[in-house]
C-alpha cells in the first residue's frame, strides 16, 4: 500500500491557498462515515508519484502530521483547466473489511475480427460499477474482443468475473459493438459525368471553317 504524508491545514484565507499552491502543494480534505472532516495539505510531486503507483482506485495510507493514519482512496480531484495541475482533492476513508461500490474502467483488448473486415468499433460505455472489498478493487476490467465480428455486441454480461468483485450494471447494458462498414454513395445510373471533351458537342454541327 502506497503512503502519502500530509500536514494539517489551519489557515483558510484565500492568500494562504495561493501560498500553498505556489510551494508545490495543494489543499485537500479527508472524510468518511463517522469520521470528522479533516483539512490537509498534500505535496503535489508525492501525490503524482503515489497515484502512478497505486492507480486511480488504489488504496492509499494517509499519514497526517498529527499522528492520524487512515486507509483512504481518492474520491475526487479538481484540475486547473489551463495547466492540468491538481488544485484540490477529496480522500475517502475506507473500512478495509467492508465492501465498497466504485466505478472501474473497461479496457477492450485485441483487434476485433469485424474491424479487420471493415467494420467500425463503437464503445458507448467506458466504465462499469462494481462492488468488492477495498483490497480487491480492479485497476481495470479487460475484455478480449478479438473474436467479435461485424454485427456483434459486447455487453456487461460478457465480462468474465473472477469472484473478487460483483458487477452492478445490468447484463444487457451495451459496452461496445461492431458496426457495418459505411457504403459510399454511388453515381446514379441516370447521371452522366461531364468530361469536358469536345465529343460532348452536337455531332451534326460542323465546327470546321468553310
């Protein structure tokens, strides 16, 4: 389990938030059932390193300077739309012995036979809801689509569950499908293309000088 160190945040002035971010850190909160909300400050580089290692749904050990240590997961993160930097995060305290409901990314693996045959892969659903213990949260759910042909549909029911988690979405929910190839419009049989040649002129007209 990855660890993130944090400091208690006690200054809530707007100028203090600016100073926090200018120092390479960002404000965050920690909360959970029967847990008081704690305001903290997290180092940006340490946060990035930890998230790369644990993944978006990973369990993190949060150590606060006041001695408080919690098992948490990242519940929400706010990004600066201009530079992509983290400006705020919410950490949710988790009970390691109690199941949680969480969204997990669906990852389509392989090259579908239908796509090789000219079809188009369409994926309207990128995440599914699962229920499991925090230690069993999958980083992603892989679905091999290699054998799927044109006209085939991949649904939630096609997910191979390993017993460590339960998929909550309805089995009939469509994840992806292989669409028919697009047919280009053909020139109608009654249409004649203009070639720009002199042969298009009236053959009865003598164009030679007398």
